[in-house]
């Protein structure tokens, strides 16, 4: 995912959803915005919403785990090392 492929309105919605889910864990809205500067968080939310089939992130799995927790139906994850 490259920054030019990010829909700003959708990104802001995802930031809001992420913030609502993690505000009880001391994540403020600005921290959520900083996390979403990394396009892997946006890509993970797209995967969670079923807008894309999957994502490849190498060893950087944290965005996928955090965003998968927001889903009512847990997504399958594969980790290849």
C-alpha cells in the first residue's frame, strides 16, 4: 500500500474506529493518527473490512493483530518466518 492509494475520508473513519477501540488502553486520537501514518494500519483495516483479501507485511505484524481485534469475526492470519 502506497500513500497515494489511501482514501483520506476512509482513513479518518478508521482512525476513529481504532481510537474508540483502544482509548481505554491509553491511546489518544493523536496517537492513533500517528500510527495510521504507517500505511500498514490502513491496509490492516481494509483487510478487516473485507475490502482487500489480505496483506503482506513481512515481520511487521503488529498492525494486523491490533486491527484484527476490532473485527467481530476474527480473520485468519498466516505468519511465514
